[in-house]
């Protein structure tokens, strides 16, 4: 089905931070499959884990215990605020689980009227009927009416508007700590702390969508760690599997206690193949020095990008974001810069608000940054020549 406006470009293999097209041309991948291949392409630890598991067992269903699923859940709990984890296959499914969890929590608490969730303008939470309603963007909702009821939108980063939207039917607040599709907007630590305080004051569940900004992307394992607070529910996916489909919904005992046997499920969620790869991803990301290097490279990249903005004011306006989740706000149509970069061998991703996203693998070094900046410099010059 023609649901993607795909570029006329196909890749046959990847290695580290590079993708190789069928004609042999090499591209520096600062898209990472939209923040998915966080450890780059063909990472030996992930390849070994997948190959080993493929020779043992692919699927057995959650009708039976899956030891590697239990191990991954225990590790995610130990690394986070959560008490339990639901395994699924994608970010949208993880958000769906959290939405159901919030409704079930208040229904079983004797307040079934509390089902509404406050979300933010320009949010992106997935492509299911529930998650496009949560995102609230007209371009995603068009043609799929009526939108699922139960979501109230407020401006991102505005605590006053958030508090004003709370009513007797409000159950939760759902926010991306750093908006991805919405234009690489970093909510910041004060905003996240304010959301936690607001949720506590009104007895709401705080739900973070860290599908894109989680798993080391901002320099900590989870973006909200920078604020020193914790949500009640969190959706993760993308880089958790390093390219293998996986999603997970993490929650406190308080939030998840009413999701009992039969109330939710997934045929493929938590299958042995996905669990083997995700555990290998955690092995790499939690190793000593890994996140320290992410922060060093992020600081270097941002400084180089700031200099580029100053050098090319007719093309670039500002740098946004956090860690290795950065956006260049363009003075020209972002599609023009996106295409020029691709022609020059650098893969990026477009976003709302005329932004080009830079989402490199977390394994990049100074040589990759230098190469990317050189291509950016050349591409910006080409657009105004």
C-alpha cells in the first residue's frame, strides 16, 4: 500500500554508523531508522545474541514462562522507577498499554469517570486509533473520524495550561520529555518536575513517552533521569531492540496493579528473539563509560552545529534538543536541506516546525561528527550558491 513516500534509495547492508546502497555508495547514518539503531548497524554483540537464540527457540507464547523476558523485565525494573513491565512489539503498543492502564486504575479505584488524559500539542504517540487521538494532530486524524474520546491537549511546556485543563474526569498526563516528530523540543528539567508536582497534587498518573528520547538518546538511560523525578508509567521501544521490533510499558505497582490476567496481552510481545536482542542492547548500554561517551560526543556535536548555524544564517536558524537527539531549525524548507544532505551522503530525518533531525547512533566518535559537519557545511553552502 502506498503509505510511505519513500526515497528512491535502497540499502543492502550496514556497518556501525554507515549504510551501503546497492550501488556500493556509503552513507553516514544520522537517522538511525528514526532513533532505532542506537548501537549502529550489525553490532557484533547483537548479531551474536540473535544468531544464538535463532538456533534455539523463536516463539512459544506467553502461555508459558519465557526466562529471557523475565530477565529483561527484572533488569529494566532495576534500572528504572518501575515495579513491573509489559512487553510488546512497538512504541504505539506500549502507549496503548499505558492508556488502558490509566483507565483501569481509576475504574477499579471506584472512579470510572476519570478516564481522560492530558496530552500536548504537536505530540506523536503512534499510529493506532488511540495514539493518533492522543497526539491530536489533524494530519494524522484526517479521514479517521470519529477520534477516540478522552484526550485534552495543552501547549507543550506550559504548566499553567496543564493545570487549567485538569478536571473531575482527568486520570493522567501523557508527555514526551523531548518531542521528536513535533520538532525536537526539549521540555527541560523544570517542566518535568512541575508535571510530577502537578500529578501528585491532583492525584493523577504521570505517563512519559520515551519511545524516541529514551534508551540513552539524551545521555542518560531515560530522558526524565535528568530531572531527578520519575513517572508512574513509561513507554519505551525503538532503540531497546537496536532494530529488532520491541516495545515495553513500565509502571509502578500502584499504576499497574489492576492489569491482571486476561486484561491485556500480546501474541508476539516478549518473544525469545526480541528478548535476546534487547538483553544484549542493555549489556552494551549499561557498560561502564558508554553513556559518558554519549555525553562527550553530544557536547562536541552540539558545539559544532552551533558554529554551523552562525556560519550559515541563510540556511540555519538554531539548534534544538538534548544529547544525541538534535534538531536544526531551517531558514529554508527543511525538505531542501534534507535532500541536499542525502545527495552528499548524510542521512537525516525531517520533523515538524521546519526541522531536520540528527539522530546518530550512540556509538559515533569524533571522526563521524567531523564527517557529518563537513557534509552539513558543504550542503548549506550549496543551497545558497
